C-alpha cells in the first residue's frame, strides 16, 4: 500500500486547509485510513480516522473543527481543517490500517503551519 499526502501549507489563524491522502496498491486490504500529526519532539497523535463503511472517529484536538471524509472512487481520504489555531502547526501524516498489521503504511507527511 502506498499513501500520498498533500494539501498542507501556511495559513493564518482561523483559516482552513483540506488535506488529501491518495491510496494505491493493495488497497483492498485496508479497513481504515487515519490522519495523524506530529509536533517537534513528540510522538505522532491520531487526529481522525475513517473506516471503510464511513464511520469516523476524532481525537479531542479535532472535534468540532475537522472533518474526515472519503471518496472511494478515487481511493482518497480528505481531512477538512477549519478554524485553525497556531497549535495545529505540525506535520500531518496519513496512515492505513490493515487487520493483523495495524497502522503499517504511512504517507510522507505534509506540513501545516498556522500563523497567529
């Protein structure tokens, strides 16, 4: 499975970005796609995930501001980020979950920078 993340950038506080994660390869084995983020010096933390049936789950940092969605025809998962805050500045990674393997496929990361 290969994942290609895109859509990061520089935005002012209160602004929005839409991140995309395009999956290719053995995508039939994937049951969920998730977005993680990593601040410098910390571990990656789950922001949101979406399963094949469309069930979404959000971390506390994302609730009420971020929305995860998927386009099955394009094998792409989106993370709409709204009302961005400087503390949302991080590298955002998408990852694929496969039963028995866990979150074992990762995209290259996309930088989100929110200026105050």
